[in-house]
C-alpha cells in the first residue's frame, strides 16, 4: 500500500486535491493496518480531520487540516542545494537537482 508521504504527494498533484480527500485515501489504504486508525473525534464526526498512529510510546493523534496546502510550499533553491549535496544517499534521492 502507498504510505502517508506518497499519498500526500499524490493528493498535491490532483486538481482540487484537499485534506479531506487525503484523509479518506489514508484510511482506505490503511484499513487493515492496526497502528493507523481514525481518531475517536473523526469516528463521531466525519468532517473532523483527525487520525491516530500507534507509536512506540502510545497513540498520537494528528489533525490533517492544512497538510495538502503546506506540502505545496516551495523549497528555496539554496535549501534544495544543501539537501542534494548531502553525503546521505537518501537525501540525494529525495532532493535531486
């Protein structure tokens, strides 16, 4: 299944992509994943944009409002150059120039 970051990136590329649509895709992609759940607030109110992930120290609730818009923010060229010039292979893959 697609991970959270992959689904977020996909939602940013879709015309009229939005946070609620992203949440529904995350919930669908993780329907059988016991560490990923719709938070109690969302279970009662379908318009509330919360989900929970079970981390090692316990459940952490996340509010998805603003994620799609924030992910569309442009990274300054200098920042990209710093990340791309890292000696860490993962950063070189994530931030190619």
